[in-house]
C-alpha cells in the first residue's frame, strides 16, 4: 500500500526533479529558492533525531506501547491465536527495513508494476525514506502472542506543514522508476490540499504483511489500519490520510469508513505512465482517502504491557 507519507516523499522528489534542470545543477539551492526557504539548510539536532518531523511523541507514553490486540483462528490448526500490534522497538529498526522490503517489493502493486525489486537504487531510496519515518517512534509491528517474529509492519508518522525532512535527503534521489512514482504522486493527489483541513495528520509510509499471512488471507492488514484510529485518539489527531493502491486495500478502506478524496483509474495511469505495467490487483485504481475524527478527550491512560 502506498500511503500519503510515502507520497509526501515522492512529491518532494518531483520538485527536486523539476529544479534539477536549472543551470546551476544545485538541486537543494533551487528547491530552497522555489519555496523561499532560509539559508543555510541546517536541521536542528532534535528534529534530525526524528527524521526532520516537528511532532514529538510525548515522553509520558510508554515505549514500546501495545496499541491493539485481536484474536483469530489459525487457518491450519483452527486454534484461536492472539495477535498483538505495538510500537516497533528501536533495536529492531534495521531488521524492519529489510523485512519491509521483503514484504512489499513483490506484493505492493505499484512496486510490482515498476519491478522495483530489480532496481537497487530504488530499494536504497525506499529504505532511506522508511528509516527517516521510523525515527518518530510511531511505526507498528504485529506479532503472534508469545512470538518475537514480526509478521506485519506499518510505518506511520504525524505530519505537519513545517516538517523539514526534505533537508535530510541525499542529492542522488533520481532514477527512471522514481520519476514514474513522482508522476503517479501528482496524479493521485490532484488538487487535494490536506492542510486546508488540518495542521497535523496521521499518515503512513508503508504497509507490509509477511507473505505466509497474505497467502492465508489472515486480515492483519485490516487490524493494522484499524489501529491508526487508536493512535489518533491518544494524541488528539483529527485526520488520518492514506493512499490505497489495490482492490483489496480499497475494500478494507471502505469497511473502515475512509472517504475518497481523489481517485485515478488504471487506464489513466497507464496512459500517463506507460512503463507502469499494472497487475490485475490494481484494476480498481488508486485512491487517496481520509477519515476525520472529533475527539473530546484524547488523553487516555496508558496502561499496558510491553514487548521487546
């Protein structure tokens, strides 16, 4: 699944691509001038520690925190299994970057369409983006209760209009596949202006489920998307935004009451981006969706156990 956060990255890539044709060839200077940003381009160390993102997780909330538990029958043994969705521990971030590549590169429809698993530079850029996103300490992992094996990953962030993550990007964010993602980002966002509705919002960089659980149709992805509401309530965030890039994920979004803000068809995508050979799973197109909340008391007591 592509999410809004990933497309924020890609949108920035698109601006870098636009300005790279300037005579100076200085991408960052041109980008800065385009938005009349101040010199020099420095990032406060506290911001750097959380990937250039303004919002900071309150110290009062335990970390890692268990956000959600659910029970399902094992498809093989038919025995009831409890699953746990919690914050990803910091000492497992490197593992998560590799697992997420394994979970998504041959399963996420737009990645498959561009054959990203064969593009070492694209994989490097994705991992860099995911690593930045992890630093805000909001990303989730799913486990079977009693097991340390990560079977689901959702990279989440709380975004704000004053975020400075673009300053942390390396100079070499270019490539034919990323150019295609840039164009796709323009299409899917259309004219929707998220900051017209909220100064901060929850967004998602990536969602990946272990292939075994995908093959068994165990709805871990549904429960991980559902968990976003609890995060929004805890922190008083009133809007959650994501991009849903398959027929399956759009069905999940419908069941969780995400409203469509923009949609693009498979035919429109292939007309604009011929190299993007979309699989059948994306036949329903790609949607940008949001869900709004009206919290009155979001500071719930945090009382739960921790898993390392």
